[in-house]
């Protein structure tokens, strides 16, 4: 389900880009531009905003069971079990904020939109870094995945504090697609029923 959720987000937002009235620039426009009621040039943005809403709400809903299921990978030791519960709690709480990014358009409800965006990125980032520590404590899990998670966390925090302002739109997409990739990797582990060896 989580893999399908990530895939549908990519596909649906790509379709939304095609319908964006101003002509969507992958390197200059943010995802949030797809969800505004009107474009930067003042044109109605009905189709793209509806598609963006669908993408965010479905993905947010699908991520909830993902965060619950992923805890099964870390049930061998008490410390990793508790860390996975902490990480998944933050992940579950992040899901409604992902939905809020689209429910509250940036042009009409900016403060709620900004709150939803920051809360989602921060909570998801902290969930990943907590799981990264749990991976380092799990002998049956490759540390490589922990280092990737920690790298994602650093990039996300720098992005939130606008260290990449000049290439913000590109960095946002890298981060979102990284989120999807990280989630897909973890759910594949669940499907296999066992973790990779170090």
C-alpha cells in the first residue's frame, strides 16, 4: 500500500503539473503551487489543485498503516522496539499534516498551509532519524540505510531553514522523492519478512 501511495503521488502530481495553467516549471515551481486556487499569474487552478488534493490526502492516509507495519522490523530488542514506536508515532502524526498541505491552499490559507508543510517535513524527518538510530542498533540491518536516513534528515532541516533558497523547488522535489524511496525500501523489507544482513 505504501509503495502504491508513493507511486500514485508521483503520477497524480505529474498529471497536475501538465494541467497547471501557467505552465509548470519543475525547477522553479514548488509542489504547493499545484494546490493554490489561482496561479501566480491569477488564473483559476481548478484541475491541478483538485489533483494535488487527491495526491496528498491519499498518500497521507496510506502512510498511517505503513508506520504501524514498519515497527515489526524492530521487535527483537526492547530499545529498538521503543525507538520504532517513537519513530512511527511521529510518522503517524505527520500524515494529517501532509493532507493539510493540500487542504489549506497556500494562497488562501497561508498560515495553516505553512504550519502543515513545516510540521510534515519536520515530523517525517525526525521519524527517519529515529529509525536510522534503530537501524544502527539492529545487527540484522545494513547500516548503509541508517546513514542514508541521517543524510536525509540533515538535508531536510537545512531545507526548512532555507539553506537552499536559490534552488528550493528542486531540493523540495529531491526530498519528497527521497521520502517516497525511503518508505518503499522499508516496506519491501516488511514484504520479505526479514531484514538484510550486514
